[in-house]
């Protein structure tokens, strides 16, 4: 599976899964990606360190 923010491949048994109340599932490779998407509500297209979707 891939990170929902940076689109980096996540190894099996690592990372974090976040389930929204609507049922949508987001996967994160690090706390950095999780915070940028959920708390700061940033767009990954605006950062050079993310892989463009």
C-alpha cells in the first residue's frame, strides 16, 4: 500500500491506518505525513519531498 500524503510505498507491518467517520481510509508512512494531511490540511502537490500524484 502507499502513503495517502507522500505516495511512498509502505512496508507491510509498518505505518499507520486512519479511518474517517465517513469510512474513508488513509494510510501514513510517518507522523510527518499524518500531521501534514490531518492537522494542517496541506496539499501534497505543494511540496517537493512528496511524489506528485
